[in-house]
C-alpha cells in the first residue's frame, strides 16, 4: 500500500500545454475520484500516474518514490480501462494470471491467486470462458480481477463504468466501493459522472481545462464549493447561478428583485442557490420571489420545477409533491443560510 | 398480383439475370480453358463448337506430368522435367517471398504505428510512395546490381526482388490493421509487466491473425502471378517459374493448345484454392489496402 | 534531470523501432531507392553493354524517347489502353458493385467468383483469352458463326483497332475486380437511412443513384480510377502474351523492355521508365488532389 503525491504536474503536446501545474495527495488506502467535464485532463493525469503518458514537468510519487522515469510495470500499480482491455485470445484465467506469469511466479501461486480473486468477484464459474462469451458486467469484473491478483500498491480506474447500463452501473459502484474497503488499497478513480464521484469517493478532485479546481470530501464540495464552476458541476440538478449586484446586505438580481444576503460583500457577484434549497412559502413572506412555472418534471421521488421571472430562470426541486402545474405563479424563498456567493470577476467564493 | 409484388418480382428477376451475367463474365473464360484442357487434340481443332468436353481425356495433363506422346505423327519429348522445375520454382519463390514479406511487414508496420523513432513518418511515406513506381524504373539498374552480386537466376535474388516489390502494400495493409487495434490492450500488457517486444509477440500478433492472413494471400498471389520480374531475372530453369515457362510452349515449332490450357489450369489451382477457402480475408485485405 | 532521462527512454523505444524497421530500410533502400537514384543518374549517360564506355550524354536519351517514332507510337497505344481499360473497368465495375450491393443471398460466393480473375497470373489470363480469340478454333469465332453474326474466321489481331480493344478487354477482365471491391466498400459505407429518407422525399431509383450514391462514393471512385489508370499505363503481360512485340499493340512498357533488354540500350530504357513513373505519379496526384480532396464531406 502506498500514498500517491502529485506535485506541480504539467503536460504539453508540442507547444500546447494541456495541464497547468496540478498538485494533490492521495493518502494510503484512500479512494479518490478525479472528476471533470470531458477534455479536462483527468484521464491524461491518470495515464501519467500509470506511466502511459510522458510527464512534461512536475513529479508523480508513489509510496514516497518519484516515478517519473519508472516504467509502468515497475510502478506497482494496476489499471482498469474504460473498454476493459481484456486480451480477447486468452481465457478469463489466463487474462487474470498474465501479470503473475510475466513476473515469473510459479504455476501453483498463479493458480492460487487467480482462484482467490475469482472467488472475491464471483467469477469462479467463468474462469475457462473467453472474454467475448461474457456479459458487460462480467467483463468489468474480470478487468478488476486482473488488477487485484497482483496486490498492487495503487489501483487506477479509467471511467470503468461508462460502458455499462444504468442499473448495472449502480450495482458495480457499490461493488467497487466494497472491494476497496476489503482490500484497503489506494484507489484513484476517473469519471465524468459527478454522482459516481459523490457516492464512491473519500475525496473528490475536480478538474477543468488542465487545472485543479477544488479537492475535498464530497459533502464539503457540495456545501462549500470554492468557485462557481465547482458549484455548478457538483450536485444534480445543477445549482442556480444568478448574476447580480451585491451591497448593503442585499443582492439585486434585476430592477425589481432583490434578495437578502448574510454577507457584506459588494459589487458584481454570482448568487448561487441549489434547487433543493428553494422552498414554497405563502405570498408576502419576506425575501421571497414570485415566479411563473414553465416546466414541471416529476420522477416520482422528486419534482423538478423550472420557472421564470423576467429574464431570470430558476430551477427548484421538491420532494413533497406540491400541487404545482405549468402556468402557475408560485412564491419561492431560498432557505436561509444555504445560498452561495461568488465574485463575478474571479468566480471565487466570497460567501 | 399487386403492383408492388409485380415490381418486386421484376427486380428479383433483373438481379438474378445480372448475377448470372457477372458469373459468366468472371468464370466463363476459365471454364472454357478447363474444357479445352480436357478435350482430345483432334476434337480441339475440329470445326464443331461444343460447350462441354464431349469425350473428356486426361491426355494433356498426362503429357505435362511425364507421359511421352505422339503428336502429328512424331514422338514428342516429355515436358515433365521442365514443368516440374518451373512448378517447384513457382512454389519456392512465392512461398519464400510471402514468408519474408509478411514477417518484415508484421514487425515493421507495428513499429511504424506504435514506436516513435527519428524519420518514422518520412520513411513510411517514402516506402508507400513506391507503390506508384512502375517495376521497370528500378528493374534496369537492379539487373546490373544483381549481376554484380551474382544473384541473377538464384532463389535469393528473385525472392529479394519480390519482397522489395510487395513490401510497401504489405506494410500499408498491416499498418491499417494495427491502427484499428485498441491501444489499451497493449497498455494493459505493459502495466501487467510485459516489454514492448513481448507485447508485440504475445498480444498484438495473435490478434492480427486475419490481417496477417490477408497480407500473406495478397503477397502470395502477386508473387505467383509475376511475369516481368522473372522474365528478366530468371533466364534458366534454375529459377524460371510457370508464368514464364508456359508462354514458351507457344514458341516451339507448333502450338499445343491442349497442353497450354492444361498447364494454365494447373497454374491457377493455387489461386483458386486461396479464393475458395480464404476469400473473406482476401476481400477484407483488398478493401483495407484500397481505402484510406 | 528528468528531461535527460526521458530522452534516454525515448531512445530505448526509438532503438527498438529502428531495429524493427531495419529490414524495411535495407530492402527498400538497396532494391528500390538505390536503383531508382541510379536510374535517374544513368539516364543522362549512354549505358549500352554493346558499346564501350558510358559517356555523359545530357538529355539525349530523353530526346530520343520523346521523338522516336516507334516510341511515340507506343505512347499512343498506351493512351488507347488507358482510355479503354478505364472506361470498361469503371463502367462494368460500377454496375457489378451496385448489383453485388443489392444481392444478399450468396453474395460471399458471387464476390469470390468476381474477385477470381484478379487473383490469377495475368499471363495465364492472357493465354486463356488467347485460346478464346484463336482464329481457327477459338470460341469467339465459333460463337459468332454459330449465331450467324459473321461467316469465316477472323484473325482478330490482324486489325490494330480490334487488337487494342481485345487486349484492353483482357486487361479489364483482370483488373475490374479491384474496382468492384473498392466501389462495393464505398457503397456499403452509405447509411441505409439516406435511401429511405430519399424514398420518402419522393426520389426515384435513378435520382437516388445520382443524388446520393454517386456523390457519396466519389472518393472511392477516385481511388478506383487512379488504380485503373496506373495499372493500364503499366500494361505489359496481356499485350506481350497475346500479340508479342508487334508494333500494332506495343505498349510503352513493352517498348521499355525491348529498348532495354532486347536492343540493350539500357539508359534509353531508364529514361523511358522514369517518364512512365512520372506519368503514373502525376495521374495519382491529379485524382487525389482534384477528386478525392474536394469530395470529402466530413
């Protein structure tokens, strides 16, 4: 087991720089999710940790050792690929035992380790099948089995669930997490799905355009996003972010709409409020907004309401099924103390 | 019958007719040659046209494979020694060229796709560009080079020239095969602890099977059918292949059409076998080789 | 520090790469590029084994091959071959590809039959067809007489025009499969939905062909055309077997062979072969630049 330290990592292709000094630590045994929109550099970062991409600047350390110039096979890592990368011409058994065989372990040892891993993953009946005879979920398990037989210091996952259907994805999410608890290994998990990151990780690293936006435990990112990007990216449905002018304990969102503010900030701001933090209140409640309902979507567990007031669009989420329908005028109030405020210029959190 | 059904019937009839015409165009001449090879000499030169052998005979084949025979009243010397030598030469040079070409292309194309080395792209473009260079452009200096090296009329010489002629296409083909292969498989093998070369041997080559077969078929067919190269470089029966020997049957004192057709049929047996059993690979290979 | 090390690692891959392509470099370098350069240089000298010495003669060899009447006639013959072969191969190949694209039952075997002529040794093809064209006992005369279209035996290669057509036909018989395969691959890459949409828009079959099929297979057509042209420029085997060295049907490649290996004027042959190469490359370039580039849709 080992800790991973990323220090001031940069990556350039020719003159194009795609990663601009990313630094963070992964503690021994920690499960960290790397999340961000596509093209943010999260997969590149993972591949740099694996040794599949050259490092242009900065260092990657695994277990206290700088591994920039270490071959992938000597980094003591295992990786689960997005398309699983199972060797199509080898059986499940051979796929899982390949790395041990390369390491020159005895046949008995290989057999034993493969059997243990297969048992953990429920793959024992399938050991002699070829990859193409397996379902998507089984292939996914083989890919993980191939990783765990080696007892690596660090597991790397490159969007391993994105090729599975929705129900299986939820199931595998739990399985990977419980496997992590059981093995106690350090894991780095790349995903573009913030729900996956929120549900699985001890800590989340949010990236955008080759930069680290924020790193922290899931709920910290949800409760106190450090900037407008993280605020909008974490949480579903996304946070309402409304431009306005702050001053005198108030924020002015439009000519005839102001909301109270528990902040002394002034100037151009982005006012953020999560849809689930808007509540229906009686007409005339102080600090409330009157808006016209334009969209109502119900999933059964929750009701998503899109409404408009002047040029502003607001989304709200209710779990108690209020009798709201399209065209209604409703009165909404941000729950006190749950709003976020960001500087319009720097996009950074100011309250 | 409804109009739509009538129309469908007419379409099907047209398609069937078209397919029949296409079959006659493609196979008819070969069939006609087969008929001639099975027709007795005197029936060959009769005025009556028969579309199938009325009194089939193996006599032309027997002549090729050793039987002496009389023709126009004269005892004719057996052509078996020459035919045997040429058949062997064709087989040896084609197989040797195929094995060497596929081996070099299988390894080289992978290096062109997956390894970075100085001059990689320029070298690849230069090699593929030679596909547009007619054989004769290099044949004349090559002739003198081969004489100087003492490689005229040797298996080594002919095989080397075949390889140089068919390698560009083989490289082009294998490169497209490797490009279509997911890189993550090879990355998984590196992380599993395999060296790059071991990855090539254990992961890449086994998966490139169909591509290698296609490549081998195309190379073999090109070598088997070569005429111009052996015409220049194989002056004697030491290396002269069937393609050069068979036309020489014409220029003897008289033309034995039955014998020529029989020899031709023998010469097209290997290609026909390849097409019958491996046409899927062949067509895939041609498609990959022809498209971008 | 790490840049130096990473450079060292690059060269490890680089070394392996160079090692693996070394056979390619040696064979192509020694047997193609070196002779090519030698050809280029020696085409400016007089290289004739029958004459002593090999003096520099400037562009004399090129002047010879561009003014000599026999050589000029051979260029003309090759031009005829190119036109005839390209027309037959493209027309026939397009029809065959459209047909194969429609046929679903037994397509694999029909395709195998269609590809077969391309797989056979060109020399044997020519011999097979030579027997069909035989003046006395050939199928062609036989069929024409049996159907009453002609009487008496035609010696087909006595007439230059007929000879050129027949040689082109035999060449096209061999090369058409390549066109068929290329066009079939292009046809199969067209999404079916386009035709269904066109049908709903009220297009007839012919309109679909002209408005959808032809534009979308244009890149494939360009490749097929350039292949047909280059192979026709290099036509040798068929003409040589069917009608030997006869000047009536002598292509430019046969002329090169005769100049170099029968008249032993090696340097003249080199000059000629370089011109053929330039012609082939130019044709490829024209097709690639004009047709292929302009018709890419994505």
